C-alpha cells in the first residue's frame, strides 16, 4: 500500500473511531487533525443552562443552520425538559464540570446561560480548554471576573461574544454614523433608563426555608455562592434581586442600553461614580436595612474620561425602577420618550438623539430631522440584527479566532460590564454601615463620589466598598485550576 493510501486509511480510522466514541454524526474539527474539517462543517455547541433564556439562545443558534447542539447541561431537570425533548440527540448532563471532564474533546464551543454568579467560573474553565464562548449578559457578577475574562480571551485566543443582542442592531450603527457626521455636535451627557426591576427588590431575605424541588440540584445551582437554605420563588427568575446571585437592574438591562453609548462615543473605563437609591420604610420613620437585596430604584452618575471621539469628559446617567430623565423640549407632547419603559438620550452641543431598547427606532430630535438626516454609512450591518448576533458568533467560531469581526467580543463586553459593576459598587456603598456610641449607625458611603483607580482596580477614597470587587467562592469552587 502506498504511503498516501496508508495515511488516508489511518485518517479514516481515526475519524471513524472518534465518531463512534462521541456518538454523533459530526465531530469537532480538532479531532480530525489540523487541516481537516467536520463532514458537515458545523459548530458543536455545549449549552450550560438550557431553560428560559438558555432555551431561546439555543433555538437562535440552531436556526442559523451552521451548528449542532451537542450537549445540554442544567441543574434543573424540569426546566431543561422542553429543550431536551427538542434536541434528543444531545447528551444531557446536570453538572458542567462532569460535562467538561468527560466530553471536552467532543465539542467546539460553550454557551453559558446561567444566573450571573456562575458565569465566570463556567466560562473561564471553557476558555482554558480552548473552547469558544457565548455568555449571557452581564458577562460576570464581579469586577475582578470581568477583567479576568477580558484578558483570558486574548490569552487563549478563542472567539467570544456576550449576549447583548442589541449590539448587532442597525440602530447602534446608525447612531454612530450620525454622531461621526457631526449631526448633534460633541456629546457631553448621556441618559439611559429602564422600567426594571420586574422582580422583588429592596426586601428582607425570607425567614422560612422551603423544600427543594426534586428536579433541582440546589448545591449545583448555588455553585460559587455561599450556602443558604432554599427559599420559594428564588429560582428560576427572582435571584436577580439578590447580591449573592444577581446584579440587579443594571446587570439585567445595562448591557442592552449602555452598549450604544460605548460604541458611539468610544468610552471604556469610568473614573468616578455616585449613586442615589430608593429607600424602603418598614414603619413610620423607620428605614429598612436589607443589604442582601438590590434597591427598588436607583440613579447612577458615571464620569468617563475624554476619548478620541469626544472633546471632554462624558457624564453617563443610569436610572432604573421606572425613573426617567426630564423629557427633552424637542420631543412632541404625544411622542414616546425612548420606547416608553426603556431608552437612551444623547445630548450634544448641536442637538440630541434617542432610541429604545437594543437601539431600536433611533431618532434625531426633533424627530422631523430623522427623515432627512444624511450620514455616510461607515459600519457594516449585521444580517438579521438581533438574531444575527447568534449566527455571527457561530460563523466566527467556524472561521477561527480573529477572522470575523464580532459585535460584542469580550474586548468590548468586558469594559462595558465593568462599568455596570462599578455602578453597583456605588449602590452597595449605601449599605455600608458603622456602629455609633448611641447604638445607632452611620452610613459613610452615602452622599459621596467613589474615585476609581482603573489600573489597580480599586476605589481610592472609600476602601470599605472594595470588598465587593471580588467574592470568595464557596469551598470546592475555584475560578482557576
């Protein structure tokens, strides 16, 4: 037998063996050796968190036609059941660590759609295995984690994308082109707002424990978080309002609403932040103190240094809990501000512009300016917009690291997430208290501005809040191997 035929036979033997071991009709490209691709040239995805948002993420990946859902992983069999039924060929795991350990040679990429507190550990371990990653917003729970993942994306050279689909919407690119064309002059102030939270916040942790559902592995759900007894209605949605697991309204909607200011103005790392938060009273003149829970509403003010696209510092306002900025005078009385519940407003030296969630329906103000606005198209549009956000990542993974531009790679998603988490530092500063001689407490973190040292990742003028930069994970859960 010739050397060529021997080589071909050997490659076929390896390929058939890999197919049999994996139990799939397709295998990851690296299994077949350098220069070979899977027969279908499809991306094999392992999805961690497959109910709720995870289910919609999986559906959006799959309908693009360029991937296979190879593995499913969820801590709750009941939440996962519908997705498992839709993808019977995908092997199911409950523990992502077991999935990675046993199957890491049989998939190319990982999608992470879990609660915020477990994003970083699942993502980082996947990156260490050389897997491409798609992670729901916000990228991480802690500032330290966000910086680590941003750096890891460069170190491991994997394709990354955060799940803020609006980053792929035409609106964000249209607004960037209007700004670049000078239609509103130099922007110095931005307002963003949301009607979230739409779950309970500013409340006491329930005193009564509840029975853990038989289909839920509570210990796995807790993951990196400190152990607490299970309570009703925490899973699958209301965890967002508790600091041990979620990041509040900022984490839920901030990546959608602040991505456009970041893109349009080129801002990255804030230099200071201040906050005012909604107060809860439990009796006459008796203020509630619930440090475990995010507040019912807040107004955050972040200052970003001058960029190549601005003439000076930029002040960015964030408002949640239904609070909105003053309506601009240029907006007609019956015209909707933003999209009603959410929005963004750019204020420049020559005009203003606004949009809703995902930068939908961008408008110059007054809105009559929009129809006749002229600006050269400078930024390529993403086919499918929000849906294309998923396809874009899949195609980039197939092409390989650095081959296709993405809308929200960790290079940009990391700094965006850090800004949101820095804003949460200002919120949490409100609950830092110190005992006084009269048996009462002082709250030194209220009414001040936090100054941020970006290089050293710390607040320089109120050290007590730096405890929230990086959590101590529960024993047995380690971010780095």
